[in-house]
C-alpha cells in the first residue's frame, strides 16, 4: 500500500526543450524525464474558459501533467494543505504522486493538457469524493 505524502511531494519537472528557427521540440522520456514507465497517455481539450476538470485523487497511480498549449492552474491538496501550480508551457510539467487530490482550471477552450500515467485506466484506483479521499488517507 502507498504511504500518504504531503502536497510538497508533487514536483515541477523541467522537460528537455530544444529550440531552433523551425520551432521548439519538447521531450519527455520515460524513466529519464518522467521517473516511471509510461503505460497510458491521454489529453484534455475543449474545456471552456474557466472550466474545471479533475476533482479526484488516485490510490496508487503516478501521473505527470504537461500543458501543450494554453494554460491550466492545477490545485493540489493533501487534506491538510493546498498549493496551486500554473502550467503554461510544454517545457514544464507537474508530477502528481498517489493520494494527492488534484483539480485543474482551464484558461480557455484551446488549452490542451496531456497526462502521462504509470498504469492503465482502473476505475477502482480513483477517489472521486473528497470526504472519501480524506477517510482513505486517514485509514492508511
């Protein structure tokens, strides 16, 4: 079982960024830039201006959020403390460990957020009710 961590265990990651006259190449390699093997990738887009997504925690899943375009504010919560990180460049990503509640507020409908996960989708891993999240953390 995963030991609960505090909100400071979430970390900003600097991804490799190579710029030349033709554009910017941003690289995220599994077990190099991202500390885990990547088993699942998904992206969110089309969320209206000020729209929110997330609003859950994972029991065991590790994830890295990368904002490919636009901007998103990610609020992190460990049940005692909160912090917010703004992602507005693909060269900076956010690692979120298990048992950290997270939600995202999108700047506009053109914002694209990509999520890299260390496991496949498993509904049983989700804690979607905040009070249940607090009880789960307290019970570990």
